[in-house]
C-alpha cells in the first residue's frame, strides 16, 4: 500500500475551487514536479523503441536478411504489443502494492529490456554466419523479447496519466510525455552519427554490426534503467480508497475482473472510431521503420548494397533525420499541443495527418540529404500528434474502471495496423517495383486518406462541448 503521508505531501487532497472541471471525476491538479516525474521516464523507454525503429532494418540487412522479406521481422514487435499490453493493463488494474499499482511492472520490465538491448546488435558477432538461419533467428527472437519487455515498461507510464491526471492537465501530460519520448529518440538516433564522428568505427566485417551501433544500444540500455528507476522513486500512486473517491467508483471495483472480450464488446463508441484513424497512422509508421534507411540509401547514396559504406552512411543519416523528426515533435508538443483544449483535439489530429502525409510523399521525390530535413520536420509534427490526440480523445470516455485494460486494448489499434502493413508489404513491395522510396509514398497516401476518417470520431467531452457552442 502507498504511504498516505507521502501522497498527501505530493498532491492536494481536493482540487482548487477555481478549477473548471470537464470530466465526471474530481481528480486534482498535479504539481509540475509530479507531471515531470510521470512523463520524463518516457525518455529512456523511447530510446529503446527509437533504436528499434530506426536501426532494426539496418541491423537485419547487415546480418544478411533479404530486403524483400523484411516485413516478416517487423511483424514481431506489434504482435508482442498486442499480446502484452492488454494483459499488463488488465492485471495492473487489480494490483495494489507498497510500490504502487503500475510501478511494479516497470520494475520488472526495465531490467529485462535493458538486457535484450545489449544482446540485439550482437547477432553477427557470435560467429553465426552472414545470412545464416541461426543469425537471423537470433535477431528475430531478440527483437521479440525486446518488444515484449519494452511494452511492459511503456504501459505503466501511459496508465498513470489515465489514473492520476484530470482533463484540464491531460493534454499537457500526454504532450510532455511524448516530447520527452522524442527527446529520448533524438539522443538515441543521433548517437551512431556522433560516435562515428569522434572516431568509433562505423564499418565492420560482413555480417557484423559496426561498433558505433553496438555502443549506442549499450548506452540506451543504461539510460532506460536510470530513467525508469527515477519514475518509480518519484511517482506516488493513489491508494485504492483515494483512487475510488477521485473517480467516483466503488473502492472494491479494482477487485473485479471483466474478461478482455467483454470489455471489447462494451467498449465506448470512440474506441472503434479512433481505431479506424489509427489504422492509417500506424500503417504509415511501420513503413517508415522498415524502409526509411533503404529509401534514403537509394535516393541519396544511389545504393541498395547493405554492406557498402554508402548504405551505412545512409543508415546514420536516417538516424539524423529521425533526430530531426523528434526535435520537430518536441517543439510541436511544447509549443502547440500542451496548450490544446478538448474541442481542438480533432482539428490537430486531422491537420497532422495531412502534414505527415505530404512529408512522406515528398521523400519519394527528394534526392538531396539536406532537403529531407523539411520532410522529416513535417513527419515529426504528425508523429507527436498521432501519439497524443487519439489517447486524449479516447480517455475522455473512460470513468476510472478498467482504465489499464482499456488502454492495453487500445494499443491493439497501434499494433494490428503494423502487422497488416507488414503482411501487405509482401504484395505492395513488388507492385511498386521493389522501390523503398515507393513504399514511403504509399505510407503518405495512407495518411492523406486517414485525415478523412477523423470525422468519424465522436468523443464524449468534445461532442458535448460542440453541442453547447
């Protein structure tokens, strides 16, 4: 059980009288210190995900994966997320210990994720052979376990916002969390470039991942551990009675366990409406992760040879572009989305889909590495918005019961589109002439179509506000 004295010192028991409430709960305003503690930990978590998304295609092609079969390896991470996150949500809803409700899962997930981050880039360094079945399976299994453990780390950070943050502060919390997440992405993706610049080798024997990339994964593992422990130490979750009082539910509700299937059948309407938009969002994201390095290598360095210095330079530049994307996302999050009002959420989501779609399509036509900066700034605006506004729009409809389970199920709307995209790549990739820049153009077209589907969303608070205007 949480120390109630510590809890009382951390947040006020009652919200300020002047506070205007826009939800059914009576959650108090949290201090900036508390908001920082529950959002900053995403810096380390996203180092793991950013390294995975920006460097996984490079690693697999370096150890000998066939580019036409890359979709197979990229099915594993979202598949892991679909399995792990609903289960973590369901069982953490029923968990209350002296370490908190969500934090015990972070204490387990962070060390495991760090260990797998150390193993992942070493598939080619164990004498398994270039393009050998053993090397490829080692890489695939490492990615699977990395994503399993990373998802265990990620969910507690999302759930504590749903548990503890009121609607007045929710957009700020989500945007801070994703902005710190993108700062972690900046650090992760720029590291290979910086390490190469200071003299660490960026080339290696055939089938072996360069030292610059291996060191990046080791540093990321250490930071993931440090930031996760900081959040565990600093965030004091509500005890069952306080949580029930703030959310106006029965104190014993957390002991009840509805099946995930029942929760799906009784899910709020916005769950399904936002799911349609998420299909387009994460379809595009999957192709950026899979084909980003190859697209830049083909358009800028005019090579498809994964063992060439040009291809490895393109891999580093994709890391820099992912850094640019993350910086643009950070600026967008702090400057715009942290000040968003509930009625503006749909507008910014639609705007980001259009901007992101144009950014993706532009990569197909660009052959200058520096002009790509503009494209990835546009993608950064989309990337931050598509990680915040759907969550804000969906959690409007939740009342504090089964919050974790629903957020875990909501993550299936992130994972399933990535699996679909990977499976469809076996058909689409040949259709575009096995062109990796062409696959990013397909992703851009998906986002432009997705902007039309935003009109389907009818979240509870936004709809009520629109009716009152």
